C-alpha cells in the first residue's frame, strides 16, 4: 500500500508519539531523510508487545516506495505476532562516530536514526511476495537477486512476508563535534570525533565455489548505501 502520489514527497506529520521532543532540533520528518536512513541501514529492530511481554527483535528490512518489508520463516514468532495487526515500533540506527568530549557528561555519538510506528500485514499475493523477497535481497546487495536462484514454491510457502505502510515516522540526526562547557575548554583532555563507517573486508569465496568464479562487482566492492 503506497501513499497517493501527491503525498509521497510531503513530510510525515509529527504525531503525539512521533514528535521528537528531546533535542527537537535534531528531529526530521522529511520523507527523503527518513527513506535514505532506512535504505542505508542493513537491518532494523522491531519492537512489539505480546501478552504484556515486550520484545525487540533485530531483523533485515527493505523499503519499497512507502512500505517497509519484513520477512522470515512462516513459524517466526515476531512475524506471526505482527501479522495479527498488533502495534509495532521499528527502529534503525546508523552509527557515524564516537564523540569524545572533555567531560564524561558531554560524550555522545554521531548517528542517523529512524523510528516508525505502525501495523504490518501479511503479503499473500504470490507475485507481490516474490517481488518483496527480491527487494529484501536487493536491499543487502544491489544486483544480487539476478545473480542467485529465486525461491521455489515450497520455499515461498515457508516464508512469511509482511508489509508495514510507513505513515508515522521520525528521523533524528546528530553530527559534529563535542559540545563542551566553556569552563572545560582549557583542560588538557583530548576532544573530538572518532568517525565510524561500515566497511567490507575482502570477500571469502565459499569452499565449494569453482576456482574460475569471479566475485561480482557488488561483492568485490560492497558498500552502503546500496541504492
Ligand atoms: C546510537 C545512539 C546512541 C544514543 N545514546 C543515547 C544516550 O546514551 N542517552 C540518551 O539519552 N539518548 C541517546 N540517544 C538518543 C535517543 O535515541 C533518544 O532520542 C533520546 O534518549 C531521547 O529520548 P526520549 O524518549 O526522551 O525522546 P523523545 O524526544 O521524548 O521521543 C519522542 C519521539 O521522538 C521520536 N524519537 C526519539 N528518539 C529518536 C531517534 N533517536 N530517532 C528517531 N526518532 C526518535 C520517537 O518517535 C519518539 O517516540 C542515542 C541515539 C542513538 C541513535
């Protein structure tokens, strides 16, 4: 389910629960900002409550237009619970740096994060399910879907795919150096930022792979964002 075309470029409306209050100036509701963070983050954390018990489960996601897709085994507790249309809160975080301040108090991290609220629904239509699973594979490495085998009917049946419309979303972004107190500026403590990025190591070919097989470009030079 996608938002009407004229709504797709509009920012999300901040709601009572999605409005960033603490350090509100770091909050953003622009679709482009939220979607760029969702697309760059490799995985998300899904929060939900079953019988009063909160769960927060890490899992792969993919965004297709205005929907967030989640997939897994048909027996997956999180997915089966969400398929019953319960409230969910999904977060993603990209860590950009460690902020070392002169005082313990002002240490921080540079990040880009997103919080989504919503309800997911099972994708039943077979063609839609295949397209959704392709999007999940492509989310991890663009170009990979065409370079690997699509699911058999049995594999498709044993996989649950959920679609959560992205309707209530906020981003929060911290960038820059430490924000120290004036009275600490003269101290000798080192202060600044340790930048962090996700980088891939050299590809490790599977032991059964033919020696002639060459790693495709998206493997040899894997990086985020993938799109
Ligand atoms: C890597 C990382 C480390 C952090 N470390 C700390 C820490 O140690 N201590 C600390 O106090 N805070 C930390 N934060 C910030 C934290 O995520 C919260 O924004 C902050 O704690 C304020 O929480 P709150 O419940 O008072 O937010 P409020 O402003 O009351 O939250 C209201 C609504 O704003 C939205 N929102 C809040 N935080 C975020 C977010 N990060 N991204 C997107 N939307 C958001 C949600 O929809 C939320 O329901 C960290 C964030 C990241 C990404």
